[in-house]
């Protein structure tokens, strides 16, 4: 009788949480706008790219903007109970791939 060793999950706890959140999420909208890029007085008047009142708590909301880390969109989604991912987290997840590509190791 041959025994099979259990598979080792090499994903980080954060990655496991993110993937689980993506599987549970109800993807309703993807916004690709420059909202939240402005700083100063214009920033507060910049409308959200979606009507946050129509987003359920089950929706996963991500923003690629890195500064500010928590954009008005993410702040509103988090207040509704949504799982969120900010631009810094997205960049961190990609930096190794970017470095390998730029170093010609792809």
C-alpha cells in the first residue's frame, strides 16, 4: 500500500484570504477611472466611480490607487462590510513578477 503525502499549501495567509474573498465575492462592477488620483481640494469633490449604496457586503472591492492607501471608494466599501484590497497590496503581489520581467528572467 502506497501512502500519498498531503499537498503543501505554499500560499501566504494573506493570499489564501484574498483568493477566498474573490471566490465568495459577487463581481458586479469594475471601474477603470482616475478617481482618487487628485490631491487637495478637488479630491473631496471627486465622485465615487460607483453608487456605493448598490454594492452588497458580499462584493470584493479593489482599487489600484496606491496613494492614498485607503481611497474614498475603499473607505465606503469597508464601511458596508465589503472585503477590500488597496493598490499597495496589489503592487506588493506583483512586484516580484515585475522585477523578473525587467531583469529579463521571464
